[in-house]
C-alpha cells in the first residue's frame, strides 16, 4: 500500500478507500487475507489504531470478515457484488469520494 497520505480526509478513511480500490481492481479477491494491522502500520508509518479503525469500517460495511485468531479476509463475491457492480458509486454512497485519482476515463 502507498505510504503517501493527503490532508483532505482522515488517514483511516484513505486506508479504507485504498482497500476498496484494491477490491474493485481485482488486486484483492474473495478469501484473500488483508495484511496484518501491524504490517500496514509499520510500512505506512501510522498508528496501529488508525489501521484498525480503517479495517473496522470495512468489516462494518460487509466487505471484510474477521476470523478469530486468523485475521481479516475479503468476503465472498456475492457479498461484495454490489461494490463491483456500482463501482465508484459505492464509494460515493458511503461518503468517501474517490479511492484514487481519476484517469480521465469513465
């Protein structure tokens, strides 16, 4: 994950948006584990509680599930199909804006 953060929104929201973008782009697929909170915090140089807050939003939205003792995993496709079907409108609906800069094409 990118280490660059902007001041337009809280870091935990930017982190959440990046994970959603990775799902939309097919980088993260059904059943894939999310990197551990400690790993992301260390690589991104942010507080682990910030990472956890971003991850918790994903759980609350049904995109990620927590398996006790194992970690967090991307939910099955049927649970996130609305995310892919609606694409960017999913981000807009949740008040998050764009997960990454627009390339100029729709």
